[in-house]
C-alpha cells in the first residue's frame, strides 16, 4: 500500500526528525537485556533534562498521550477525592471524564473556549482539594494556561499538568513551577511518532500513590520497579522497544540543538504565522497573550469552506492542517508547527498555499 | 549509543520481519488522513484473517499485550460479576489481578505450573459466571490450554482468551471455538516489535459492553467509532501511526507465507527443539501433549548455572533465552522460536551454542 509524504501542520502528529526514523530500524533488544536497560536509563535522564526536573520517576508510559493522562489520575485519585479541573477545551473535559472514572468528585472550572483560565479561579474553587489539574497547552484551542501561580499556591493539593502539546515547544519547568505530575506525548513538539507518553512524578506525589490503582497496566507501584530499580529490574510489561529507540533519538536531537534553541525555533515560526495569517484573511482566535507558537488557531476567511479547504490543502499541496473540535467544528482551523515541522520553510510553504486557496475563493 | 544485534529466543520479543522494520520508516500520516484510515481498515481486515474471525470489532489496542488483557476485562466486568479464571502461570494470575481491579468476584481455577488446565474444571467452577477466562499459550510455562471445549460449553458466559503467545504460531480459531474476546501482542509469533495488542470482540460480547468502563483509554464504546465508523471517524486518541505501519506489514508477511505455513514453520522448529534438547541434557518441563512449539520450557542440566549460562549465551553468542518466572525462577529456561526467529537455522545455532555450554560445565 503506497501512501503520501505529508507536511504535518495539524495539531499532531508532526513530522518526525530523520534521526528518529533511523532509530526505529535498529535491531530489537529484549526488554530485560542490559543494553536495553542502559538505553532506557539514558532516555529517562534525557527526559528529566527536557522536563527540567530531577524527579526520579520520569519515564515514558507505554501508550499514547491520553494514557499518560489516565496514569496521572488513576494512580492518585481515591474514591471521593476532590479534583479541581480547568476546562477551556477538549482536553480539560477529558481530564474531568478520566478523573470521574477514577472515582473523583470533579469540580470543573470553566473558561470560554479560546480564552485562558484565571489561575486564581482554580485556586479558589475548593478550600482543600486533593488535586488541581489543568492543561498547559490546549490542543483544541491553541491557548496556553498559566501554571506557575498554581504551583506556588496549591497548598496541600497535588498539581497535575497536561503538557502533551507544550513539552519541547514552549518552556515547561516542572521543578521551578512545583508541578507534581505531568505527562506529554511524543508526536507533537518532540518530533517523534505517536506511541509513548512521557510522564514525570514528584516524590511528594509518590508518597500519596494509590496502593492498588484500578489500572494494572498503568500501576506506578509496579512500573517503578522496572524503570527505576537498582541492579535487577522486575518485569512488568514488555516495553515498546522500537518506539523507545525513537524517543531516545528524538530527545537526543532536541538536546543537541539545545532546549532553549528549540523553544526559540517554535516561537519564531509561531510569530510569523501570527503576523502573516491575518494579512491573508484569517482571524487569530486564541486569546492574545496566551497564544501558543506551536499551535495557531484561526477563524476562516469568508468564502473558504472548512472541509473543502482542508481537502484541497491535503490533495493539492500535501499539507495537513487540523479542523476545529466540539463547538468550533467547521469554524476554526488548527495550524501546528511542531518538532521537526517547526521550520520557517514550512511556514512559508503553508502561507503560500493558503494565499492561493483564499485567492481562489474570491 | 551502539547496541548489539541479538537472536531473540526468549519468551518475546522475537526478531521482527525485515519488511516490518522497513515499514516503520514510512512517512508519518495524520490519524484522520484518509490514506491512514485505509491502511487501518486493511490492517484490521488482515487481523480478522489471522484471528480466523468475522468479528467487526477487530483492531489493535494502542499499547502492549497487557493492555489488551486490561481492555478485555474493564469493558465487560461490572462490580460483583463472577469471573472464572484458569491459573497455571503468571498470566493467569495477572488475569485475576486485572479482573479484580475491575470489580469482579474472581474464582481462580488452579493447575500446577507446567501442567494444562482441564477445561471441565473451568466449566464446573461456577453455575453461571459472567466470564470464563483462560490463557491459551502460557508464556511463563510453555503450556497450551485447550479452548474449544470452553467455547462449546460456556453457556451464558463470555469466553475471554489470552492469545499473546499463540496468535500466528499455533492455530487460533476465534469463530470456530466460539471465543468472545481475545487479545494478543505483536512481539511474539507475528514478528513485529512490541507496542500493540490486537483485540477481537464478538457481537455477543459487544451487547454486554459496560457503558462507562473505568478506563477512558480502553473504552470500546468510544474506540469503535474510530476503528469501525462508516465514512467519518470520530477522534478518540492519536493512533500510534508508525507501529501500525509495522503491524500492517507484518500481517502482510504472515498472510503471504500463508497462516497454515507459518504454523507449520513454528511446529517444525518446536519439534526439533523438543527432540534435541533432551539429548543435550535439558529436561522438557511442560506437560506432554500440551507443549507449545513456539515456546519450549526446559529444566537445566546439572552443573549449568541459570544466570551465568544465560549471560554466556548473550555475551558470547548474542543469543537471548529467557529465565524462569515465579516459583521456577532459576530452575527453568524459556526458549522461544517465534515469528521471524522461527527458522531452522536459528534452532541449529542455539543447539550448537547450548552443546558447547553444557560441555564446558562437565
């Protein structure tokens, strides 16, 4: 089955770094092979650098980003625990769903889609919640929510942060911000195909881990003996070896470039998109001051049809952009510029194609 | 980081088919790209052929085999449901743990490790269980449990079968055997790296699916709209694109060879190992008549040390075999011959190395 070579400028996956693809082809090792354990240890050390944390329990969950979300709740929520969740898009809603399935009493704190959540509203929502949870970079709206004030004032609560679309693209400072539990995905700003969910958990959080979480697969009590054990490692489940090679290599690319430089590269691409898209006729949708450089959301110029426009981009130019979700389906596009895709050449390519597209509708 | 090229003759992962490794390098598509949806549909059709089923809901869970097990229970167990589980190894025990976390009242039916479970004992364990569950090929013991009598006499129960180490290596006949829910892994007899868990679910089982399972990530109510939807597919989570390319390609290799021929290839390798290993001094451990060709378990010749012997195999010959688990740790080896590894040349290579190893201890 032949398939096309796309430029992936939707909300993820992004195009992977060539070094990552090369790494996927390396000979498979057993999950208990000493050479594989060394590679896993080095991968987790690289993750600590990218997360800006010293958390010992830092490793990739063997599934995609949403399983990272599930791991962040099922391991820390006991029945009846109060969980305050910021909701200004699909992934805040998903957090509510996942936390409720773990038995939480969920207190959603809503903000309009496209707007950021005032951290003070999250802090004021309950006097003594077990968990405060928020999405750092809302993939459905292109909005960045502030994290630092939550960590500084969380009190006894654990702070859970969804960094699926932020890690590697904008500053994520787990230790400086006092984040207890954070998860991400590989297929966004890290430039790796989808399949793993990097997770980091503070010592403080691990003191409160549920003894027998409802999920066996995501049970951190058992997984930690495999990923952080001294000497011998206890088998839990078979690690996804080839994808881990990809993660190891992708983190290597990011760290060789320098994390600050990678952030800067994402910022420059985002700035150019934010500057040029309104000139072509698109409207910037996310709240000013909270716009993600790696994911730009826009309303469409009059006359440009959502489905037909995206189909033309895909078929004529081989460029994928994302449609809107939920209440803004059909009205908003999500333009990603992440990981290896975050190059000025791709920005120029997309802007050129969009100019043609808009001109054709006039 | 340089690493070695092993011959993987442990309990999995096995060496992947070259066509699979090549497929991992293909350009990443978005998970809603029409070309990717076509590839997913074709993959699921290939899975139906390999499972010998017409079940519509046949697809790979986006995680490793144990997540397949979790999906098989959390979607069908309500609090207090009676689940009869056959236990003659690690994976039967794991089923009990996973089912209990989903709220089941578990009735374990135990057999000695290394022995098969009498199906009649499973059928007699409870007059009206909601689920009867058993491992087809016990990866911890090398024993095959009989499935057909369970499907023929299950009554109102759903039949759940773990086919992680059987699918592709020995006959697995989902429809003929009346299996309701079965899961596997990619890294055993299918010759694909670890990372996905093929799952198949009967119409009868889907009529009893739990409306809101405790796991969001594994919720079949939502996933089915992505994997089996007509026309538009509802986004649930981002599919692990590259691994799916690998699965698609690996199933292609198996079906091009012919499933019967693949079974026969595994059988011939197993027969040769079963014939020759005792001549070298190893004892066949699994019950005669229930020995898996793809996974041979042996007791060690006197004087051969478990850890040192496996280390020598790995370091001097680059061959991995597996140690024993649980009560037989240190006493038993698990010799896998699965997927692309299941070639007579590898059998000869291992036997030669083992002869040297045993001779050296005399």
